[in-house]
C-alpha cells in the first residue's frame, strides 16, 4: 500500500501535471483498465473524506447492495471510485492535508463491501484525486480514464445536489447545456441531510418532485428520473417513496465536521473510522 510520501507525490503530480484525474490506490492492479473491460456502472463517491465516517460507509454499502445499481447475481461485482478533489468550488481545502486524507481513504476502502458480502461476490475499489471541483468535469475525466464504463452513479448529500443544479457554477451556460450530457450518462443517489439549513425530508423530496412536475423552469423535468433519494431508515428509493421525516439514527447526523468535533470531544456515538491526527483536530 502507498505511503504518505507516495500520496504527497501523487498530489504534487496532479497539481503540476496535465492529468485531470489520477488513481492513487486500487484494490486490484487491473481496476477497470483492461481494453475489453465493460461494466454497466461505476459508483463514484466524491467527498472531502475529512475524515471518512460511518455515514460514508453506510451510503456506499446501501448503494452497492441495491439491484438498481448493482444487478443481483452470484457473480455480481461492484465497482467503486472514492474521489477527492484538490480544490473545492466554494471553499479552500482544509484542515487535513490531502495526502493524509488519501491514506485514510485507502484504509476506509478496506471496510467497503464487508457488510455486503452476503449479496455481492466482490467489490472492486479505487481511490482517486482530481483537479476539478465540478461534477460535470469530474465525470468527463472518469469516462475518459475508464471508457468501458456505461454510466456513473454519483453519491451525494442533498446540499451537494442543490449546488450541482445551481446555475451560478456554470457562467455563460444554461443548466441544460452545462449538464445535459452529465444527466444523460450519470445517475445521482442523494442522501437526505438532517439539517435545518436544507429543510425537512419532505421539503427535500418536494424539490425533486417540483423538477418532475416542471416547476423548476431552468431544470428539465426528465432529470428527476436520474435522481434517487436515500432516507436514513429506508433502502434506496425514488422521491415519491419517501413521505416521513428520516429516523434520527446516529449515522444520519454524521458529517465530516460533526465527526471531527465528536472525535475531538471524545464522543464515540458519532465515531470516525480512523484517527486523522492533529490536522483533523485543528478543524
């Protein structure tokens, strides 16, 4: 497995080179690289991973065990890319150094799929870094690197969904022009956030239903069919299947910020997976 110094080198090569995407670690040296490799979907989890938490793991495992994204069979395999951007569209990269996060993501990847082994024969996983902050650009880079992938499935929180569909990130373009190809070739699995800033679960569901009904004039109606909502207590479901407030489970309130604060104050109920050291404590 790569050392922290090797991860620092990967970050430096990305920042100063021409590559838009680099794979820093894989569970298999042949991860989707064969010229004849064809897979229906690649599950992409783009996050700060600062640090990885039980909520991150829960979202991935719920997705890879859902037949809508990984067809069920005795030989079913899930392909997962944990992706870290070296820059954020809204805020600076802080507090944990990127190399430390990549190391945590590598350790975290060993946990992915353990709870799904009874339903999936194998989970192929990679850790990547990209210089792009926007999903539309990340998706292009991923398709270029893995041409055998038919579609990408992006895991997000509701706040990220809102940013994805915010026209301010696509100056000089309509949303249809900016995201048309992305919404055709990619799906979105959205985690309903337990945060008053974003409203109740019903209000978050209503946002997607408004798109479906044509109530968001700048967003094509059929894009709603590419968005799947995940509640905290239920399996993955389409928006119309979520009617109540999400159950207040611990995993439902774990953000990376909350996890850092909890770890700092010795609260194990919102545990992180790995010690992120002084860099995380500084957050």
